[in-house]
C-alpha cells in the first residue's frame, strides 16, 4: 500500500491485524537502509520506526486515509501496529 507523506513513505506493519508483526518489521529494525520503488522510480532511503505521538498519530492518520482497512486491522489485534517512515538519504 502506498502511503506517501511529503518526500517520504509510511511503512505499516499491519499484516491484516494478525497477532504477530510481519517478518519485514524485524528486517527494518536490523537494517535501516532500503530502496523504495514507487512505480518506475527507485530511491535510496533510510527508515526509522515512529513510536511517539504526535508524529505517530499524524502518520497513522495518513495511512488510514490512504487505506481505510488499516483501522480495522488495528481493531483485530492487541499489538500496536508498527509504523516506519522511509526518508531519502
């Protein structure tokens, strides 16, 4: 799901509201350097996990606006769905 915020991208570890995080969440926590592909453009980016409000709330709102089922996914699980922000290096 594409969630673009300014010159970055929000990466949402929803896994459809499953009880566990997707494997890629652990990968991003271990390796913050990524290539993000948006259509035909590939950009080198650095990701950081966003855990603190108000930034997290702002990014969560943008994510739900881009893909409303995220709200339902959060309601299905007791874990706090992880959010990462990918920004150009």
